[in-house]
């Protein structure tokens, strides 16, 4: 998130034209990050319960 905001503020980049693309990219990264965290958390909890059982 912070890297995309930093890139848009660099001189030479056209912010109005790329704003929608940046927003879509942020949404894609958010879903990817959420899915990865959810998958790893479920995997770790499952392995933890299998160890405790």
C-alpha cells in the first residue's frame, strides 16, 4: 500500500490516469494478502491441533 502511494507521488507519473489502476492493484493485493494469511493461519491451527491431539 505504501509503495504504491510513494510511486504515484514520484515526478513524471500521471496520477489522474493511473489512479484507477492503482486502486484495482491495491484491491488485488489486499485479496491476495488476506487469502495467504487465512490459508497459513488455517494450516498452522490445523497442524497445532494435530500435534495436541
